[in-house]
C-alpha cells in the first residue's frame, strides 16, 4: 500500500469514526465507490467481494464466486493496476437504491488526466451498476459491462 492509499483509507476511517451526522447518501456513495477503486488497485479481491450484495446477479448468470475468480485472474496477469474513473448518469431510485454508469480506464501506470487516455494503452470499460444501501454501505446488486470509448469519458 502506498502512502497516498494509506492516507485515503486512514482519513476515510477517521471521518467515519468521528461520529456526528451520518454521511449523506451522495457522500456515502462516493466514499464506497472510492473504496472499491482503492481495493481494486490493491488487487484485494476478498475485501472487494464484500461490496457485492448477497443477492448479486449478472446477466450472464455469474455469481459472486465467478466474479472473484475472474478478478483474481485479471489481477494476476498485471503487475500493477491503476484506475481512472468517471461516474455518470446517476439515477436515485430511492434513498437506498441507485443506478449509475461508471466509465473506467484500467492501466498499468497512472493516467494523469483524461487527455492522456488515447496514449495510455489503457483498457476502457463501461459499467452499468445497480447499488443498494445495506447497513450504511452501498453494495453492488447487479452490473453489466462493455468496452468503452474515449468519448464516453466526456
């Protein structure tokens, strides 16, 4: 874990443990998405799987174990994983359910900004995600993914 990642995790835990007002649904969603990104960059599949709802479903019939195996295999193929994401099309269906689209660039080295996408040799992915809030955390209930294009990041 790098110092930057340690600092982000530490500050997140510190803010959550300070008591006071609970996070708004928007701030909680952003914190959970950031934590999922951090866990993916650390290639921590077991903790990442904690963000999949018990009733997780994939249109191809994949279950949580299938997703974990697929991620583990992908992470083994790459020495490092760096993610640059853009969250789009947020549709709050209720206070505890949100549908959103995330476009992500997955690369072996950091991408400074979105203008570097085409030269980064990154894999561009588009995820349609349904998240449900359970015990104060947003968990992935369902996900569909496809290849993305640089224009999807705009």
